[in-house]
């Protein structure tokens, strides 16, 4: 006989539900007052969505005659929403470990980029790799993310630049969406670097006249579904005007705008994101005061990436100023061959220590607000009735251990659950 419900989590020492009533995102005050239930239980239905969450006694009485496919006794453990990684570049071939040594010896990111290394070197390896090779390494990376508690991840293309290779990357992302449990928000990032032999204006023209119409057609055919469009808006890469043209063309075919800005140089990218109604702008180490005000006036999220600032020894993103101003702050790992970190617990730790976020703020930024940056906060990012049953269970009676134990998540995370299924 089949069970009526998929999963029961009982007796959790702490259940960090994050928000209580379907909030789209949290601002500073809400982030600081996360809802944490003591001795709590949670029920996921056969459809993978949360049916009940509350005090253990209450849930026990309400569901005493029901059957569950899986029951987990969470005594001595904490239950949290699955983590959401709002920014990654996970599909690529080759290796850039040599560049790490160069950077430690003093080379800057842009020096390496302009000498043909960096993104351009990964483009060469990715162009040469077969679709199957790319899929295998991507799948392995997603499995590692899952083990670190990530249940929804934004995945960019962007190491093809030429249409053919960009589409190869997007097909690989599409395949993972159908074959793996982890949730994916997919991003076309063909404007990640200006291809050899073109300038930014010509590259933007090519994207607008060739790439985007092809993506639109493939979506209509049901072959490739892309959620977001990204541009690397940076001095020496895509200037503000080319960025704007590409993003507007992307918006016109229904993509969410979610782009790299104000990372290495002040570009007024935040202001552009606010003007265009972007869902998110990432990085923002070099954001201006005006950019902070502009973001705070809109619902555009600032996706902060502490690993990049750390590894490139950049200015830290001004998380406190953004939070004080009322910006929707979220977090991502920026996993890529430059910033090789797949773990959101480590990202949260860096956000707390280097960007001075509190533990509560970091968790909200890596759950509900990251979901919002991806346009998914109606289904993801908190443990509320009606949302997807995506859960992380840690073997500790205080949830803060998740962030406090730097690099220790392998031992700490006991279960990762997606739509009520242990993965
Ligand atoms: O977010 N800044 C642009 N893109 C990536 C780096 C990609 C790479 O170096 O391969 C980033 O840091
Ligand atoms: Fe990035």
C-alpha cells in the first residue's frame, strides 16, 4: 500500500524555517529575526511539497493516523531550508590551477585575462571538449554542491562565446535538469568575454542578432529553456552601453536580467540594473553610493560573492551599507575556475567574517533572498507550507554550527533532501 505522505521529520532540536508567511524576500530587519522553532516537525507530501511544519506535539496529534514513506528522528539535530547558490559558472573543461599560483605571485585577474588566460583559456578547453565530457564533470560538481547542502543552483553558460559552444553548454545544463534532483536556474552568459577578433560592440551585435533569436527558437521548440541572461559588465570587457543593449534584447525574449557588475571597476552597473528592472546584479565590490540607493529603491537583489573578493583580494562588497540602505542582499559561491568553491556553508562563513554579515543575515541571504534573486521565492528558500520540501539536516543541536565550523560541512550535514526525497 502506498503511503499518504512522503516524509516526516520529527523532534528537530531547532527548525530554522527562515520566514513565516510567504515573504518574497527579507530586508535587514527580517533577516535578523529569522523564525526558529524549537522541538519541531515537518511533513512533506507525495508531491514533494511541504504540508505541515510546527511544534512536534501539534504535528504528532494532527498526523497520528497517517503513513509516511520515510521518517527521520531529528532529536539532537537541526533542520534548515536547502541552500540556494545564486551565482555559479559550473560547466567547463580544463584547469586554471597555474593561474592561482600567478595570482599569489601578484598578477591581477585582468592582467591574466588580457594576456589570453582567464576566461579565454577556459573557452578554448570548453570549445574542444565533447558534450559528454562536459556533462560528466558538471554532474560531478553538482553532486559535490548537493553534499554541501545546495538544493537549487543558478548555472551559467559563458565559456563558449560562439553560439555553437554556448548551446552545447546550455544543453548540458538542460540535461542535468532532467536527470538530476538538484534544482537549476539556467543562465545564458554568452557575453562573458569579448571573443578574439571582435570588439564589444560587434560581439553585442552578434549576440542580439544571432544568439538570442536562436535561443528564442529553441525555447519555442521545447529544446532548451533558459531562465536568465547575464553579461560581464566590466572595463575592458562589455561597457555599459553594450551591456544595456544585450540585456534589453534578452528581456524582450522573456529572460530575467541577472548580470555581473561593478566587480573590478566602478561601472554604474547597479544603477543600470535598477533602471532595467533586473532581478539581480552580482559582485558589486565597486558599487557607488548612488548605486546602493538605486538598488534599494527597486526590487533588484545584490548577489554578493565573498569567495571572489577573498581569492582576488578585492575590496569586500559593502554588505552592511547595502543592508542598512534596504537592498535585498543574497549570496552565491561564484564557483568557476578562478574561484573554486562549491560550498555555501563556506560562502556564508566568509560573508560573516569578511563582509560583516550576522549568522542570521547570511542564512537568509543564502536561502530566501537567493531564491528571490532567481525568481523562485514562491516555491523555494524557506520551510513553509506549500513550498518545495528541500531541506538540510545537520548533526548539531544549534544551527549556527553550520556557519561557525569553517570547512566542516562534510561531517556536519547528515541529510540533504529535495522534494521530500533523500539525495
Ligand atoms: O564571476 N567576472 C566574471 N566572471 C567570473 C569569473 C569567470 C572566470 O574567471 O572564469 C566571476 O568572477
Ligand atoms: Fe561570476
